[in-house]
């Protein structure tokens, strides 16, 4: 089994064992969406995309990822994994710090994750609002890299749709 197949199987099984779902769908749906949005990157990046939520959502540790998949994959996964904190803002701030100094491929994975999440949340006002409000900080960390141009543009398009939806629901002008 190659590293991509191994990472896919490992991540899906870990999320299933932890009882994770993506709304009403199996968590595999989200993982597949991230890999699809990521596009054509080297195999360690694809493996990390499959594993990107494993440390946050399951009992699997970053050391487990390192021992099973190697340091390169573990570094990418670690860069996109929230840190512990009392609030979403604190968890994201710690992750943004790691992400900003990490490899460009980690930022690309995080952009793919955000594109998948924003796309899926278009009908969910609560999550749509969260992504809308976080967007300026998020994009300042994750989107400024020429290798991310297409993903950055997708994120901006989704942000504009989120902005319109947010202000329509609030009854304010965008």
C-alpha cells in the first residue's frame, strides 16, 4: 500500500472509530473534498490532506502520525492542527502561528480545508458566519503564496458569497 492509500485508510478508520461525522455524512466526505480541492501536489501533501483533521478529532497524536507516516507528513499535519485553547479564537491563533512559519504546502492544505468547509457551510448560517468573520485573519496567513493562487481565489469567491449571505440574514448592507 502506498503512502496516500495508507493515509486515506488510516484517517477514515480513525474518524469512524471516534464516531466523527461531517454533519449527516461520513467524515470521509470532508476528507475527500479537501484532497480534491488540494489538486495535484506531491504524495506527502496528499497524505497529509487525508490526515489533516486526525489529530484534532481522534485519539491519534502527532507522534503517531510521525511514527507511521514520517516527519514530512507529520510536519504538514501539525501545521494545520489547532492548538489547545479555551476558545476557537485561541485555538486558531496558535495554529496560524505554526502555519505562517511552516511549509507553503501546509498553507495550501489549510486553504483546501477552508474551501471544503466554506463550500459545505453555505446553508449553515452559524458556520458560514464564523468563516466569514475569520476570513481576513485566515487569508492573511494561509493565502499569500503564489502556489496557492487558485485556492486563494476560490476562498475569496466563497468569502464574497458568505459576506452577501451574512448581511442578508442580518438585514444589513454588505
